[in-house]
């Protein structure tokens, strides 16, 4: 068998076409990641002079820092609660949008706007709304009679975490909605029609038919949201930038790296975060055996 | 100018395990229209793609006009192809569709213009040259697809089920168009179809394929009247040939008699010497139109029990059994038949075939 | 599915509720931005008189105009670079068979799961080495890490949907992969390119972490960073009126984009989620 087929030429061109992307990704992803790993074993500072190897020293220090563990807890707390809420609300709105009705495009547009604006802007708008003295949230709650004196949302660490979760749910539910809506729309009508003929109630139909058929889309959506949530930075930084109690892992990493100029230490934190997320991904994918390459959705990080 | 296409031990394997074509030797005579016909999965489209160069051979060589093109890209083989879905470039006008290949080969605009307009005129597409494919009807798109191929003046012209996307009436018209083009064209044509009517009407040569093997190759009427095996016999002709099972009786002087359920009085069937042994199981093959039907069993050879009747206007079809074998009869539309009726059959003596247990046709074609 | 009157009313209420909930913050931001600093101290749901001073002071107190231009340059160049590179890669990944193709696709997908902090220090060093610190080029380059993967993935999905026979016809006509890509595929991919470009633009426009870390001076910043760092006279009181004005300025064009390209965005986000 000869080795100079005409179609090999095609393959050669294919590699050529791939080259720019691969090179770019190596440059901006593989290399910096490797460097971060390297830095984590050194005492590098932001000025990047006099870099010495110190082995696992950074890692030891990180694992002994209570602020680190606080940030881990915060991140997990944030992830679990916000993703759960977003999934439930997303599903609810998706069910609403599933059947055509008047005002459907209005709803869809309305729901996409929070997703499209910079997280920073959301953070600022809601920070203003949660303002203790002049915020509209306190005002409304007082008018309705839920509270008597204004709540200092941003001053209290528990409350500000709630506020952060609130904003994230507001901002990200649209994305979940769209994914789940697509999943709902791929369920053929006949399934529902035969359920109706069988006399199934709406609740039963939902529980026994819709939900199981939606499972693949749900699983994918939840994985991607969790991955995003574990990496959360923007919201937390902007809304509560100087609070230790609400910082998440990414905030903690950057703070050490840039604000405290301890590049080595911050890199060690980054490595831990990376490992965390990689582990999560592997476990989740293995556990749910989802086929990611064919027929799954992609997310847009924001 | 036409070219001869020669496949030498060509094989194709997918995914290292699925053997679609085990090894084919084929010589397609130049200037003739050869039809590859066969059931789904027989490898006819794969074979076409190998000739076209759209897929690599797993083994063997391909020669076009004496030149070894096994490793050449499609555009360098002197071939052009019409695809099943026409594959016209949707964003280009008819003119641009037809000019595309010429532009790539850097032909001068003047020459391109001349060639395109010539072909357009032959195919009566001149007034559609500025239209886009979506503004054309199915038949017109077909012609553009053909035109796109013609413009390249190919030595070999490949057509991949070109009529299967058209409705029945249009198919008949286009079949005639293709036959007409065939007249003008000085090229070797290879035509793939699963429709045996197209095969019979258009081909100079038919290649019947099954599971990557050539079952038989020859002119249509020869394949129709002299099938080499049961598969080929049953593939061409509609309604297809009847196969009636029987047990071989005495064989005297290469004439065998048959016995079994449904046999009333056996006629003699001339077979090739030594092909059958008494007591063996075999089949008579006889086309519906070659059976004489009578209302009584007197003088009949086979007994037929009707279970369904279809009236088609110019003839009727009777479905029933002879013994344990199902059988279809073609009768005139004016005689009345009824379901459950028993009829007597006589096999026309110039048209029967005898198939042995390996499905090979062992009839002596010099019968009667 | 039967729709009783009650369920329809409930749906309507839910729809209105959700819409209001989604859009109220913007309303409030607009209202707040049109109040004078003293008026901010009262909570008024409907403004009594409008004052535009915030919108002017935004541009005076900091180089907000320059920030907007920076964002446009960064997002625009990101989209251009990204689309160009991704279109080429998508062709190979969607139309040419080669060993390791699905593995490559998975790896590219995996890159999009990197936490941005994980590459922060390495990227910081890289950008400084290229002399791109505090320059928009540094951002365009670093943004590739999160725009390229999903852009490649999305364009590959879209390109896979183009008919095989179209490409085969072009091959028979003698077209090289470059010609097939540019003369046959791309003209048919208008909407896909718009969708992908739009999603990349929004992602780049909204990015915060890299923009915060890789720029220093206020006139090199992009809009999200500028808004994030708006500070007032004292360290405790933020100039909320100005912040809201800046937010509105940034939000309006994005809302318009979303309105116009709604369908594109939805199709892009859910590409592949529905069975092809």
C-alpha cells in the first residue's frame, strides 16, 4: 500500500489549519499554567526578581491558613446554594416558556438582559439596591412591613453572602433557563400526548416523564454551572472586596498574588484551585457518564 | 473523449473491521453507460466514491484511460460527478455554479463564458443562468448539476442516484433527458441506482452487486433473460420472478422432472449436465408474465391457490401459493378471478430457469 | 397540554413577575442615575425631576470615554483574532478525519474549564515579557484562553451541519481546503459567524479579572474595571449616582444588541444541546 494518497494531502492541510489555534492555546493556556505550577514552588514576588525554589513550603502555609479554608467553605456554600436555586428557577421559567403564549418573546428578552451585562455592573446595581440607608430593597421591605429598621446587608458577612448569591441567581438563571428550555423542546410532543391519553395528571407527567427525559440536559447544565460557580470572582470582589469573611477561593488567590505581591503563595493557591476543579470535573463526568463531545451544550463564561 | 475505467482488485474497509468491498476486478467499457445496481449496503455507492477519488481504496489500483489514478485527487482523474442531492452551491448563481471548477483551474473568463453558455444551451438552462438554486425546480436543479459536470468535459461521468430525489412523473422525464445527454456525450458513464427500471432503461451494461461482490455483469436484456443466479434473477423485473420449490425427480438426457406439493403433472426442464441429482431440492424460476393461467387443472402443470388480487387497470396480479412457495401471476384485466380460487398453471417453455440449492442457475439456455 | 383558566392566569402572573424582577434593577439604575447627589438620599420610585449631571461628571472625573474605547478595541480585536483562528481549526475538526480528533476536541473543551486564577501568575509573567502590560494587546492575547475554546467548539458544531455532498462537489471541482472554506463554507455561515462573534464579544467586553490585573493606569482600563473602581471623595461613600450613570451607559448598547440578536444568542448558547 502506497503512503502518498491524495487524501493525505488533505490531512496535511488540516493540520496546517489547526496549527494557529493549537499554538495560541499552548501559549495562553498550557504555558501560563505550567508557569503557575512552577511559581507555586518558589518564593516569587510580583516584581519577579530573585526567584528561589522552596518546595512545598507555600502549600503547607496555604493549608494552614484559616482564611484559605474560609474561602473554600464560602465557595462551596455559594456553589451549592446558587446552583440549586438557579436550577429550580431555571426549570420553572423554562416550563413557562415552553408553551407559546402572548409576551413570550418579551419574557425571553427580559430574561437574557441580566446575562448579557458585565457582572461588575450587576454587582454595582445590586450593591446600590442593597445599600443599608438608601437602598431600595430595605425601603420596599420596610414598606411592606417585613422589617422595621433597615438591614445592613453589606456589613454583615452572612447577609452579604446571601446578597451575592441573590445577584448571581438573578444573573445566571437566564442561562439555565435557556439550556433547560432547549432540553424541554427536544422531548417529542407524542410523549406528552400519550401521557394525556393515559390520563396522567400534570404533576405526574412532569415527575415521571418530563424530568427523566430532561436528565441529560440537566446534568450538563448543572456541571457547567458548578464549574463556573467554583471559580467565582467578579461578583465577590466588587461587592465585598475587602471582606475576608466572604472571599472565595479565586478572590483569596488573587489577593495574595497581587495585593500582597506574594506570587509564589498565590500560585500555590491557584494550583490547589485548579486541582479542586479538575477533580470535580473528573468525578462528575465519571459519575454521570455524560457524552460531552457529541450532543452537549457549551457554556459562555461571563 | 471517453476513457476506459479499470479496477484491479479494489477493496474497501471501514474502521479496520467493516469490509464493504472485499476485492473487485472490473473493466468498464469506454463510451458506454454502466449501471451499478443492487440492494442497500451492496457497496455500489462506495464503489462510485472510490472511482471518484472521494474515498481512499484500502487495496488495489484504479486506472482511468490507462493512467493509474489510485492516488490522485478527484479533480485530477478526468471525472465529473452528479450527486444525489445535486449539491449545488446555494449562494452562487447557476452560471457561477457551472463556472466554479473552471475558475479554480484558472481558465480565462472568455473561455469559461463560452463553455458555460454552450452547456447551458444544450441543457436549456440559458434563461436561468442568473438564478440561484433555491429559485429553481427539482428538475432544473438536476440539469444544473449535470451541467456543472458537463462543463468540465470529463472522460468519465459519474452519477450517484441522480433521480431518487424526484417524484415519479419527473423521474420519467429526467430519465429520457439523461438518455438524450448520453447520445451527445462522448464519455464513459457510471450510474448508481437501486431502481431496476432505471437500470434496465438506461444501461448499456449492468453490474449487479451484492455485499461488495459482482454477481453478474452484462447488457440489460441478457441479465434479465439469462440471470446467473437466484439473486440476480429476483432483482430485476417487477413484479419479480417467482421461485417455486420442488424435489428433483428423474433426470433423463439432462431433462429433469419435478415433484412436490403443488405439482400436478410435471413438464420436463432442460438442465446443464450433471448439475442436479435426483431427490435434491431445487427451484423453478419463472416470471409472472411467462406463466399461462387456466381455470381448470386439466392439462395443467402446477396448482395455484389464490389469496389476494390486485387490479392495476391494464393487468391484474394474482397472489397465491404453489405448494409451499408463494407465487405471483400476471393476468389480463378482463377475466374474473376470486380469492380462494384454485387455478392451473403452465410454464412457458422458453422462459424458465432452474436454480440448484446453491442458488446457481443450472438451466440449459438452449432449451426448447 | 390542557390550559385551564387558572393555570393561564398563573402563568401570566409568573411571566410578569419574572420580567419585572429581571428588569427592575435597570429601571432603578436609570432612575438613580438621573438624580442629583442630594436626591439620592431619598428613595423615590418615580423621579420627580431629572438631572443629567451624573452623565457629564462620569466623563470628567475619569477617562470613561477612553475606557469605552479601550473596551471596544479589546473586544473587537478579540473577536477578529478569535474568529479567524477558530474558523480554520473548525474546518479541520469538523470535516477532516484524522487520528486523535475527538481527543483534541475534548482537550480544547477542557481548557475552557480552567479557572482563570490558575493561569494568572503565568499569564502575568508572559504579558510583561511581551511588553504588553497596561496595554490593550495584553488583554486581547490573554482573552484567547476563554474565547478560543468555545468559539472553536461552536464553529465546529455549525460547520458539521453543512452537507457532505457540498464539500464533495467542491473537491470534484478541484477546490483545495482553503478554497472550500472561503468560497463555499463561509458564505453559508453568516448567521453562525454572527452568533459566535457576538458571544465572543460579550464575553470579552464583560471580562473583569484579567482586565483588573493586567492594567494599571486608569486610562488603560476597560469599562468593567473602570466601573468597578469608581471611587468617591471619601473611602466610605461611593458616588452612586455616577456609578449608576456609567452602568446605564454600558448597559444600553448591550440591551440593544441582545434585542436585535436574540435568536442568534439563543441558538449559540444551546447549540448541540438539542439533538442534531
